DNA sequence: ACTTGTCACGCAACCGGTTGCACGTCAAGC
DNA sequence: GCTTGACGTGCAACCGGTTGCGTGACAAGT
């Protein structure tokens, strides 16, 4: 009637096995408390009847549901799925189920979801949260929570340091002989964008490169494509783009103008989101989003176990992945930087 | 202690409002049964205390959890995220939460997840299930279930008919003057692959095109790239690939050999997974996966409401999206098909 | 033989809601 | 004035497990 999978309860099993309900319960949760024969008898009966413990009832009395929530800004952004999958895997390894929430980049929606999940999850991991620090803190007081790509003091968090990879990218370009490069920036409000831009400028300064910034404002193919005019106007010989999508746009714009990559111009992306699956394969910065997912989940699980919030701050460094859109400027041209 | 958001229960509210627990319960679930003033008083007390109903307890007594599960083969496959997001949105619109399951294309894993979710969801949508018909049927007997891209008689299902779009693609190529094309096939076990291949052959026959099949075996960039030698050997002038990833590989392989696209060769993908975000933008077939997600969810919700399984079979037709990897063969060459 | 301790198990309360039924009140109908 | 019915509310059982505590059986210790 109710669509329940089976109407079977511990009582049925208890009757069949000739024991009390509590013994059935213990057979499943703490078999060591029972004699081996009793456990065996109960298990046999359970299997014979096709009994399966009711998750909800168990959750009600224990307060443990075995669920966690994962909340992301946008499932369809290719950056997140690998992270989701990794988190999922880790959760399942520990016999947890995961609720997935999609906020559409909207803080209100994020709060709403948090509320809806509350009471059926034991913990939450918030990815690239758009909430204010204060809001995040207020949620933390209610239930275990870990952050990904959001740096709030006192709250367990795992951060993907794209700065390290971007730095390598700039060093790579310098080593190849480029003297002037441009950073194609992303959304100004983005934590990642700030991080990446700063890294580019720091390393460029250290290695004596000139760097100009061209704003793509939003992170998209079109934004990258539209920025090409301004990029070329700088007379730079290489560009580091905020992300792969932007980089791909830049490649398109370059192609439109007949600029060959990497022969005439080098491009590096960030996040390794398209993998090698475009042509030419993009030199980019690894994202380690999978590890972020795994680590965040383990962190959360540890908290659930120990019941203590640790001020963990797990930083994942990224690295340059050299493919085919970068090449030595001198090697390609056999001469020095144009005047 | 237990990390519950609040220790508040209906009893607290009842006491504060000076009514019985049952009245508090009714104030939230069937306010029409109470006098307006009582409802008001209870609500005030609840708000003042910060009471929020316990989802788990409610689920235990009603059998309704307000959760559904969405199980996909691989979150990271770009085909699924838009579908997931759409389903999510639809679920939320109806105040449902969604569990996400990832099977890694493994039927065993799929069964396991189905089991783990059982008892905490009211219904399931299974996307591109790898289970056998019999297994699927056995699950259906246990709880409401709807299928996406899996055609099992008697079970509500929504099917994305990529055949229609592929047919358009072939017609498009014919119209452009191509006489001989190749179909770069995907996994032989794939329902979609069968569908697409059949469509290509049917339309080609009708329009008098010659079509050869080149197997890429798995759907991937590399597979596509490796197939190019064989594709070119057929002396065809255009290719329809199983999916966008494969198509992208084909483009890469073509570029490796100096074959210009679309000037010398036309390529069309399928699934519109990379959007326009590559260069040159790929002519492909739309996927309508978002609608599939939305429709599947509504179907499920209807079943939950009416408690009756309808043998719905919802087919979504796809269409050709013309971008820049196809062009008239004659237009490009100004002559007839080469000998 | 009698205390003491251990072990296996049952009893019953509890988790936090929902819901069938009974009860009391009050207005309308005769 | 008494029945009738509608209405608002409370009582208590129930959803399906978990768990603190008590009890009886049996072995070991003196």
C-alpha cells in the first residue's frame, strides 16, 4: 500500500527466530553481544524472510542517518562532476549516501537547501559556497560542515591552490623564452581569479616578464574569444587564461585571425576541464577537484566520528600540464621578441 | 550532543502553546482541522522556540520521506550533469530532495545503490541503466521507478531519440552534396549506438548515399582520433560520429593529417555535449537531456501521487544543430566526388 | 554449599512525529 | 428540554528500530 519495499520488521524476524526484538536488533548492530548460534539463527531467519533493516527507523532512534549532503553551485559546470563523483565514492566506501544540492550560484537557494537537508543528513560539504562568512558560521553551529574552495577561519576546509600551477605555467612560458604575456582574467568576485592573477603577477615580476591583464569578465568561451583583439594589441606572445573555457575561446579568436597556436602564440588554460579532448590539446593547470572531493568527505567523516570540529585547512597544490598549445617563442620564430 | 540542529520537539511546542502534541502536529499538516486561533497560537510558539519538524520522524510514521533517488552511470560524463540539474530542479519544485548515485557503469554497483537507497526514497529514476530487464522489473515491483534511455515495456520511461537528429544530420550532408559518408560507431552494447547507426543507414539508403561504418569501439577522444586513418581510407567526404567526444577525436586526427575541416571534410557529432566551446564549433545533434530529467521527475511524481504505474513511454526527438564543421562538398571543392 | 561474577537475553522505554477514535461543547432542529 | 450533529481537541497506539537495565543460568572462587 505504502509502496514500502517489504512489510517486514524486526518483529517478524524475532518471531521466526524465536527471540526478542531486541536480539534481532543486536544481531545486526552488535552481534558480539549475542551468542554466535543465536546470531546465526536470527540471520538465517532474516535472510529466509527477506528482511532488510529500515533505515528511517534506525535513524530516528540513533540520530545517525548515514547521509551527507553535497552542495555545489552548478552541477553542469564541468569543474564539479569529478569532485562529486569522488566525494560520492568516498561516502559510499563508508556506507554513506549523499544528497546532492544545486544552488544555481544563488545564496538564497543555498540556504534553502541547507535547511531542507537539515535533519536528514549528519553533515554537509559546501563547495564554492556563495554564502557570507557569517551565514556559513551560523550553519556550522548546527551541524558538521566542511568547505571546499572557501577559506573561513575555524571551519574545516579544503582549498585548491591554483596559484601554484599558474606559477608553474608562467615559469614554463619564461623558460620557453616569452618576454611578455597576458593574463585573461575571470570574474572579479572569484576567489580563484584573485589567486590566479596574483600568482601570475608575482612570478612574472620575479622572472622579469612583462604581464598585462585583459578582462574577460565572465568565464566563458565567448568572453575569451572577444578578448583576443585586446590580447593581440598588447603584442604579448603568450596568454594565461582564467580557465579552460576562456582559453578555448581565446584559441578560437586566434584562429579567426589566422594566428597559429602554438607556432605564433602560446595559450595556457586552467582547471584541466576539457582534458585532452580538444584540438590542439590545451596546455593547462591541473585542478585536483577529485582529491578535493575525497579529502572533504574524509574530513567530514572524521568529524562525525570524533564529534569534534578541527580547524583543518587542507591545501591542494596544482601543477602545470604541458600539452600542445605552448611552445618556445624563440624556437618557433628563431628571433627575439618583436619590437 | 548528537549534533541535531535543535533538540526541539512537538512536545516542547505543545507545552509552550498549551495544547496536546497531536494539535501541534496537525497545525503543521492539516491546519484546517483546528480552529484558526489555535493554529496561530501554535505557530507563534513554534516560531518563538525555533522549532522545525523532524523529517525522519515524520517519514517513519507516514512512510513518506520526500526523497527520490537519481542513479546515473557516471556523473563526470558531460552528458549527465544537465540532466541531473534539471531533475534536481523539478524535484525541488515539489519539495523533494534527491539522492544522487553513481554506478561507474557497473550493474553490481547499481543494484547495491538501489538497495542502499531503498527505504529512504519514495521513488527512483534510473538513467541509462546497465541492469538487465529482469533486474529492473524486480526493482519496479518494490517501489516506483522511471527509466531514462532504457526501453522496458510496462515501465514508465523517457527516451531520447537521437535517431531523429542523426537522420537530419545525414539529410543535411546529402543536401550539401556529399555522396559518401562514414558512421563512426560507439560501444556495440549501447542502445543509443544501435539507434544512431540504424538511423544513419536508413536515411542514407533513402537518399542514395553510400555509408560505411568505422568502429571506434569505445566512445572517446582517442578512439575517434585513431579511427581517422580508416575513415580517410573509405574516401568518404563526411563523417557522423557516435558522440561529440569521438567527433572531437576525429577532428584532431584530421588536423594531424592536414585535412581541413570543413573545407576538405565534414564532421558531425552527437549529444551537443561540448556546446560551442571548441574550435571550430562542432555541428552536432542536440541531446535534450535536460528535458529528459525534468520529464522523468514529473512522471515519477505523478506516480507517487496517483499510486498507479502508468505505462508511459515518452520520446524526445532530437535535432541537428548546424555549426562550423560541415559545409557543402561541392561548394568547397567545386567539383564532383573524387573517383 | 554459598557468594560472586559473567554472559546471553528479554523487557520496556524511547526516538519524534502521525492518526483513528473518543470525548466534550455548543448551536441548531424538533 | 432533549436529541442530533458538527466541530475542536486530547488520548493513546503506532511507525520500526535501539538501548539501559534487570534477570536467570551457569561457572569459578572460597
